[in-house]
C-alpha cells in the first residue's frame, strides 16, 4: 500500500519530532538533553528501533496480504490506488508549481551539447522555491543593512548591555521592597512609630535579658550612649544582630531566629534609644561612633569627639 510520505522520510521525521519535543520540555541547561540525560538518548534510540521494526513488520504483512489476493482483488486494489492518487492531485499540482520539473518523456529536449565521457548535462531551470527563497534573502539583506547600518539599530551586544542594565535596575528596585532579601548593604533606618513599636516588642523578647528593657546594658553593653564596639549605624547594627558579636564572646547571631525585616525593626528601635539616659546605665564600651553618612560636623566638635574617644580607650 502506497503512503503519502515514504517510510524513509516518515521514520526520521517522527524521530526528530519526538527528539525536539523532549529538548523543548526537558530543562537541560546549557547542554542538550541527550548529553545531560543519557537515558533520554537510550529512550530515543529504542523508540526509533521500535518504529523501524513496526514499519518492517507492516510492510511484510502488506506484501504477504497482497500475494494472497486474487487477480480480481489486485485489479480492484490498483483502481482504488489510482483514485486515491487523483484525490491527491492538489499535492502534485503544488509540487509542480514549486519545482517546475519536466516529465521524463521530454527530458531529451533539455539535453545540452556537452558530453564528457558519455555524461550529458540537462539544461534544467532553477526551481521556483529556490528562486523565491533567494529573492527573500536579498530583501532581508537590504532591510538588515538599512536597519543596523543606516539607522543605527541595536546589535546583539548593545541589546545585551541594555537588557543587563535594565535588569540591574529592576533587581535593585526589587531588593528595596523585598524584606527577606535585605542585608546590611540595603537596610535603611525606620522612623515610623508602628515599626519602632514592633522593634521594641522584638527587643523586649530577645534582647532585654542582656541589654535591659531600657537598653542601659547588663551583660551586654549600654545601647543608649554614643559608644559602640562594632559600629553604631543602622547598617553596622543590622550586621551585628544578624551575624553576632565578637568571636568567642558577645552576642550570638540572630539570623536563624529573626527575619531580616525584624532585624531592621529592632536595629531601628535600638538607635531610637540613643540619649534616653536610663537609670544606672552600664559604663561606656568601645569608641564614640561617628556616622560617615551623616552631614559633616564642625571641626571643633569632631576634635572633641576624638579626644573623648582617646580618653575612653585609656
């Protein structure tokens, strides 16, 4: 039985369709799926082997069945096949328009005078599909030249640079509002009363045991004065609370207990305690903290602060 698509085309076509589908649906990263996942290759080759086996079996059955038919049945089958070919006349017409092939009977009219050791040459015209494709490439080349050479269109490198720059902007914007991705580089000081109240509650639950409820200091240092051991800015306090104090002593790391947003709130609350003057505070520890991000102070004030820092160290 004749089929529209020959078996030698049908089997590879099915094979590559299945292969392409697997490459599309299986996320294999920068490597093809058949390399990263060897079992995919085994499955494809087994699948192809089964297709070939099925085609051979079906063809053998068709031949055996045809040989068992009577002459009348064979004649009827030939008639049905011709009718089927007539039904596919549109396909032949389409192929004729695309290829403009000459019938074998008129091939002699196309012979050229060239004769090389009995090898003759036919004067065939280029098939229309090839000519149309050639014209399309010319049009594409003109449009491409105008777009990128005359009108300054972005090439691939420029597109990549713009996309990377835009992606960086979007990531930075996202990090500003993503609490769980906050770190000491992106944290900002909170001044809203609600945030400070939440920070006070976190402080009372987790920090008061060492620093007292009023922040005056007990086991831990006084948090209400100007002296800091590991820095007294929002970024430094956030880092200290997140990762803990000095090695071998000091505060534990709270990053496993508190979320970044919670650490931001409690760090902001700690800074709000500055100058609150609690009763019987602990003696100052560390150095006077000068915020580098704050506006520059008068030189005399800076000198005074530096002197005080030296005295504390002594």
